[in-house]
């Protein structure tokens, strides 16, 4: 478990100067039901024939890399910075 400050002074690519950034943790967004891949998969799954695509079951990693999402307080430009793999933030 790691504590990360809520704000950080770091370089903003858009402002081209060090500014205060708001720090949050990146989280995966909700899957879109109408995306091309989802529509293709749903169409393929219809009817008889069982599971059509392989289901991955050989998971090797126990932890994921934490990604920090930083937002510039001036221009609202966002950037992401990965940290090393850890259980939780």
C-alpha cells in the first residue's frame, strides 16, 4: 500500500513549464456496448456452436502496474505516469 500526494508540481507539456497537477489513479472505463469489436463478438456468439473465441486462463502476474493520472491546474491537460507493480494504491 502506497500513499501518493493528491497534488504534485511537475512539467506540463502544453504550458511548457512546471505547474501544480492534481493526481488521481487511472481506472479502466466502462466497456462500450456498441463498439465494433463488441458487435462483432456478439454476432459471432449467436446461434449454436458454443464459445467461438479462446478464453485466456494462464494468468501469470499477481499484481498490476499502478498508473497515475495527472491534470494540470492551469490548462487541464492530462498525462499518465506508470509506477512499479504493486497491490494497491
